C-alpha cells in the first residue's frame, strides 16, 4: 500500500533516509510550502526565497529520477497551511495510512508530526556524522561537554587531517593562528553570484507579495538554489578564499561582509551539500599544497566539530532547552536589532549586513550582536528567535545551542566554560568599525565612552556571585577590585544609564 514520504525544506538531499526506505514504484513523496513554517518567526525574505526555490528545484529533480511527488505551493488555494495538515490532505487523496519521515531538526515540528493521526515512522537523519546515540555515548558521565574533545573523536572517526593516530601538524587545533585583523584589499574575492532563473523569479514574486514587510532585503537575490550551484560555490571558495580563510576568519571590515568565508552554511543546512564530502574536498586542497593547514583545520572544525556538537546538545537536552535562562535576563530585544537607530558602528554594521544579505559570520554574531545582548541582559529567548529569523542558515538544531549556550550562557555553562563577553577592545582589535563610531572605544568612562566598555563591567558586577570563582575569570575580577571605588561607582551608574535608555526605547 502507498506510503507518504515526507521531505522537508531542509532535507533536500537525494539520498535522505526516508527516500532510501521508500518504494519509488508506489510511494508518494510529499513536499509542501506552508504558512506555518514560513511564519513561526518572521523569517528574512531571502531565507524564505532560498528554501522555497530550492524545494521546487529539488522536487523537479526527484520527478526526473522517477519519484511521484505531491508538491504544494504556498499560494495553492487547497494548501492546508501546515505540514501535518498537508499530510492529512494527501492521505485523504490517496488512502495512505503510513508516513515515513526523516527526523526534523526542530522539536516543535517533531512534536507536531507525532500528533498526526497516521502511522508515523521517523528515521535517523544520517546526513550527520554522529547519531544521537553516538553523541549520548560520548557525553555520558561527563560533567561538562566541551567541543574540543568531541571534535578530536570526530577527527579519529573520519580520519580527516590525521596522520595515523596523530593529528596532522602535531596539533588538534590551530585557532591561535586564526585571529588576524584584516586590511581592506581590492583583491578580496567577491562571492559567486547567480542570476535568478524563471523558477526563482516566480518564488521572488511570491515572497515579495507575502513577506515583503519582514525585516531584510529580498533583492538582489543571488544565492545558489540547487545542488550544482552550491557545488560551484564550494569550488569557488576552495580555489579563491580558502588559503586566507584561517588567518582572517575572525576579522570584520566595514562594507566587506564576506571576506574569505565560504558562504556555504545555508547550503549544508538545507541539504544541497554533503558535510563529509565537503570536508574531504577541503582536506584534498591542503594535501595538494593549495591551502595551509591552519585554514583547512579551522574550516573542518566548524563542520565536524561545532556543527555536529551543537546538534548533539540540542537533541540531548530536549525541547525545554529553549526556555533556559540561568542568568535571569529579561530585557526586551531593542529596536536596533531590527535596524533601529544606534550610534554603535559595530552593531550598525552587523545588523545592516544581516538585513541586506541574511548573513553575518560567526564573530559578528558572537562578539557583536551576541556580546551586546549578553552584556545588556536581553531575554535570551527573544534573541534566539531573532537569530532564527534573520539568518538564511538558521535552523533551530544549530542556532539554539549557539545562541542560548555559547553566546548567552543561558544554559549555565553546559558547553561554554565562561561567558563570551568582551569590552570594546576586542572589536577594535578585530575590525575597522570603531574608527567611524559615535563613541570612543578608548574611552572607558564619561562622555563618549563605548557602551561595550561600560556594560562589560556592569555585567561582571551584577553577576559576581556566579562568576567570581570561575578560574578563567579570576584575573578579571581582580582588575575590577583594584579600581578606585568612585571609579567603579561611576562605571555602574553610567552603565545603568545605557540600560535605562534601552528600556525606554531610546537609541544608544
């Protein structure tokens, strides 16, 4: 009897687990563009357009391979508006009673599928290198979960950058070599761009009509929307940007949002690229002498280390992870995150490029928008929903642990040994933002003082009971204690004033 084979918008891989278990001769692939998925947060128009265009092209590829595909477009008047509703509609049309699905990457959708009154089988998403059972076995009995040790296990398992039992180059991690500030250079590579074809233009018109009021620019739209284009982006990165990726992966420049980054995370996360094959191609570039080890190791660590690690955390911790707020932060997300006025050049740059491209690299997310959110005491769930909405590569399994755990310390240090906070000095060192800022990064107190400088000490003071005993933060508190009392009082008073302006909806 016919089964319904569910393929979601981030499962656009030709050999996804559910398809491998299906019978091409009789089963029906169900794909659906639905309002519930487009609107559960106010997604960036570029993100919506990428997923819908890639879904339509993937459906065509499946049909060309001999699959029967029932595809629902967002503007189909019969569209039920949700994934469960579309499954029930197709079941009614075909008489199917069974659904075969590959595990979704968000708890809310897993729970919704489990409520569908059909026989449901959910298969492991084996596009990832570590299964949930693999990760749980590794994590069992550990008081703290540290990515570095997990990453070493993944290196051993995959054989990537290994020389027998030892890491290539004698070290597991070359991160210390990857923190150079970049200078603006006319020869920085421009990203590979794709002109919209007819199928993409149809999607763009639909997205503009339905989601044109969402934060972010839809046009120009130049992203890859099928596997061939995504492979071209990867090849272009390896050929043009990988050699410098490691050195400058933490750097930030005004008006140069892409630098030497790969720009493939969205394509990995929706299934247009295979993560292990991607890593092997990058490793091959090092073996051929086309890229240095620090660049290749840093790239591979992001995929088989961080990407796999945060997914393991997300599924191990369960749906309640989204409500973690150990520090009790409850300030509403300021308007500046949606493009509101701010005098802070770093935040202005990061948010503006996010609006334009649905993209910012990891340091802009962690040490600019994330750092400010943590220092200012913003509600971590609101910040989580913002990241989920505005970035094209953001799906909850990868975004939530990075935001709630690594960035906001809302999980109490489950996998971060200390909060990722800094004053303005770090941003000044890694960027050219501060030179054009209304505030002075060198000014620690008084008129024109950088809000990062004030809020850094304000955060440490108000959370002293929690962090003063942290071995990685003892020296910081010793510095605070050596300050004159009147200086400490002035910093806290001026920090209060920054927070009061935020609470009143005034620009900072």
